[in-house]
């Protein structure tokens, strides 16, 4: 039904234009002329049914359509209005097809009414005249008059100017009327965009203190064929802490090597003064909080430990902002540990889904960060220079140096970092022996933090705790044979 209305409107427009442009007068004149010719002698116009001349008339009409399309398309490129009307070419083709159909129907009407070819002559002449006038007006507006010998044809151009006056005014108005108006609209739009951008910038700088956002280090990011291949639904952002006194890069480096054997990794590791190290790919399941939580979390974040208050301030700010930005990116509510979707701690996962972990609240309490403060900071974001991180009157757990209770029996406490030489070294899980479970290779020139060391036989072993997503595991690696070190220490 909509097509019928469209065609009806098109027929109406065509005939209105015939009347408005007085093209019908040409058709009437053509019909009268054909009648006069018929009185003088036989003519194709008085022939009943299609002839070669009917085909010639249709061909001339098609040729005029082609000229009109060429001139009109050229003119449209100069028009700020026409350039926006992407359906103009389609509409023109449909209109021209309708006109051809009208002319064909005129032949049939002549046959039905026994009017010879009078009706066909009327419509065909009218449409040729109407469209040829449009061609001339388009050419005139385009300035193509200069391609003709103006002096010798001056009297013709004067007549053409008068003949095309109304058509030229209509096309000029339709084509260029809105140029100034559109220029002003564009100018206003640009001003609005600039104002909005400036306002957003001022708001953002007021929110985060004007400091640059955290950057993400991809040094330890899992490769395309590493980690889970299953996508996660956008239900949770899960917050962890590493559970041991270790650096962020150490955890990222270890789980880059051991993600498969340890059965653990997350998307991001935060620490070392506000640094962020990438692990698994965002949007895919990580192995950090159990099957159900992993399947519903596009991002999980580990926070490394420190006893330095200034470093913690930067770590915590990056931790909060990364969680907040991730939640916004995936359309997850910024509510902390509430019902339904939102940002969750590993403690919430334990209480509502599965597991026995309580992080990260115990570690955050070391510096006086409560659940209420974490929830508020996730709503607002924090300056990443750490200036608004720690409460003004905190009541933190008094920071102390790590006790020796976590040091394996017989090992000497010492915090340091071993930097491997040019040969991979296999670490061992559970005990300092080459017969213990193999872990992962420490690659050449990679680093390995340790909390203690011990000489056993001809080898010197160092030790560190790593959190595998379920529990802390004790990992050992040999670094010296006799008096010959396999790398350097710092």
C-alpha cells in the first residue's frame, strides 16, 4: 500500500510540474499541429498503433533524461542541500521510468480511444520540453554559457534568459539557498563541540587532579594462544591482592611462565608505585576466583603488597581507577560487593559463590582503607599521584617487617632479586630439589624476587611464595653452583 501512495504522489508531482511550467501548452500545440498535418496529408501521427516514429520520440525523451541527469548531478555536487539527499538519484530514476510508462500508456490510450497518436504526441512533447528546459537551466547555473559563441548568438541568449528565468530562480533557490544557513549551523555545532570538549576536560582534570592516567605494561601479557579461549559475561570486576609480600611485576612474570601449570592468572597486576602489568586478555575468562566467578568476569585485578605508604597510595589509586574504568567499559555497575552485578572482592566471591579467600580487605586495612572508603573511591575515582588515597586520620594496622614464619626451615632471610644469565633455569615447587615438581623456566635475563636462600650440597637455592589463585605455593630455584653464580643479584 505504501508503494501505491508513493507512486500516486509521484504521478501527482509530475502532472503538477507540467502545469506549473506550462509544458502542457507545448503538448497541446503539438497535438493541434499533428491534426493540421493530418488534414494536409497522411502522417505517422494519424497512424493507429506504434510506428518507428513512436520509438524515435521515446529515444529523444531518454536522451533528454540523460542530459538532465548529467547536468543535475554536476550541479548537486555544488549544493549543500542536494549532497545530503542520498536517495535523489534513485528518485530521479523512478520518476523517469514513470514518465516513460505514461508515454507508453498514451500509445495504448490512443489505440483504445481511436485517437490515432494525438495523446502520445501530447505527453511526449510535454515531457521532452519540460526536461529540456531543466537541462538548459542547469547548464546556465553551472556557467556553461561561456562555451558558446556569445556574440553571434547574443539574441538567442537574451531569449533563453527570459525563457529560463523562472526555472533558474527555482533551481538556484533550491540548490544554494541553504548554504549560508548550513554554514552558520556548522559553525554553531563546532563551537558547541569545542565547549563540550573543554568542559569534559576540565571535569576530568578536576576529578583526577590533572595527572596522567596509568599506563599498561604488556611485557608479561599472555600470547594469543595462551590463557582461556572462553569469553566472559559482563557481570563482575573482581578485586584481589596477591597474598604475599611480592612485587607486581614478579607475579606477572611468574604467571606469564606458569599460567598453565599453576592454573592461575588474571588480567592485570597492579603495584610497584602505581604500575599496571597486563596478564590475560580482557573479555575472556581468567583463572583467579573459581569457575562461576571466572565465567562472569571480563576483568580481574591483583594488587601487589608493599610496606611503603607512599607507594601504596599510588598502587591503590591505580587499582581503584583500573577497576572503575573496566566496570564502565563493560557496562558493569560501580557498586561494591552488593547483590547482582557489580565490582566484587574475592571475599564476596567466597561468601556468595565459592572458595575461602578474604582478599583484599586484610591488606587494605594495613593502610587504613576500609570497605566504605573503597566503595566511595570506586564511585569517584582517585588522583593517581596518591594525594587523596590514604585517609587523613587513618587507623591502620601498624606496618611491620615480615616475620620469619614464612621462611622455609633452614633458609636465611634476605630480600633481593636474582637476574638470570643467558641460560633458562627450571624452578621447583614444594622444595629445593631437582627431584621436586617442575614449575616453569626462568628465561634468560629475566628477574626473580626472593625472600631467603640456602646452600644445599653444591647448589644455592633461593625461595619465594607465589599465589596461584587458590593458595600460596612455595617455589625454589637454583642460582649458584659452587662459587659460580648463574646470574647477578640486586
